[in-house]
């Protein structure tokens, strides 16, 4: 039986196929850039799937050409100044002065929610195509498995803003430290094949087979005992935390917000003058520059 709820076009779709919940980001016109509306809708969908005893596995997808272009820093739906019913005990960020504004908001909607989603007591699979950039990485990285298309690519270009990576700082756990430095220092796109070689992806498939392959893996996982899956996930997540994952995130989050405050003092803008279009253009320019340098070296 398939159940569908498209109440909000909303920005997140929810569907259950047999024992698999499919949670789909649905802002394809903005490459699934994550505003607060989407983030809270994702939280509600994950809670719904967790509460449903018939759901054994959760799949996270993105509608359209790209999985996610990251945080919304420039679409008409950007809602950083709006109040939402909060999912944690953090107080409302709206109208708070100075660095408190973003620090409070991002404790709730970025670091806090991503940590909670990582600990969902059911297996989660990210089904990734196209761009998985900055905040998109956070959404894929909280999932237990990542199955991706051969044309997908990965980057965290926020060092261009003077910021040391996105809020859910898992880079040195998803990649080894030297590769994580390269990934952040250059801000360039990492293709799917290299991400697979680094252990960041579980499986690389074609666009035509992405959904079929992902649901096949989810179906096989769903045959395992629910408690066994939960305990196994808990053990591995706890082992990662013993290796410093949570502590690293706390440290990086503090540096992240020092950078926001520094940017505002120096340039008057927390993001150092970047919006979505400027960041996308800088990414394109970076790729062109890389290609030109390669041609010069080879000639």
C-alpha cells in the first residue's frame, strides 16, 4: 500500500511503500535549497516515520535535478527572520542581537536537528543525484547509507566566506583528514567515483536505476529485526562519538560562529557578501579555473 501526503507543496513530500518511508525535499526550482520551512517539515516527516511501527527504513530524497544545493541563502523563500515552532528547548532567535541571532538559530535548525536525525532509531538512506553541496552534505551525512548517481558531486565551498565548513562538521569522519583539508581548502567538486573511493558513498548507480537500487537495498534491510537494526546503529554511532565526532562538531561550531561575527564586523554581512547566486557563480568560476590550470600543466 502506498500512502502520500503532499499537504505543504509543499516543501517536503511523505510516502510509504510497504515498510519504507520516502521523505522527499520538494523545492526543485531552487535545487532543494533548505529554508527553515523545509527543515522543520523534514523534522516532522522524520518523526512521523519514526513513530510509525510499520516503517522499518527511511529514505531521504530530493526532487528534480539535484539532491540539495545547501542552505537557502538567497531564494524568494528565504525565511531566516521568521519564527517557527521549535523542535528543541532552544529559545527563538528572532530579534536577538549580534552573534546570538545566528548562533541560536543554527543550534536548533542545523546542528541540533542534524544530530537528532543521525540518531533516528531506524536505518536511513540518502538517495542522492546531482549536487550535494554544503548544507546538502549535512543531510546526506546524517543518513546511515548513501546511494548516489554517477553524475552526483559533493562540495563544501563555505571557506570562501571565511567559514570553516558547514555546521554539522563531519568532514574528518566522512573523509580522512588530509582529504578533508583538500576538500575544504579548494572547495572544488568531488565526483561520485572519488567520494565512493573515499568511503563516503556506499553505492554508485545511474540516474535511471537510482530509485530502484535504493529501494532494493532498503527492502533487504527491512527484513532484519527492528531492535537488532536499532542497537547496531546505536553501537556504531556511539563508536564514532568516542572517536571524537561530537566533540569535533562542538569545536567547529564555535569557530563557525566566530567567523560569522568576524564577517559582520569586517564587511557588515554574516556571509561575507555571498548569496546563493554569488556562491554558485564562484563555484563555476572555480571549476573553470581548475580546468584551465590543468590544460596549462598538460600543454
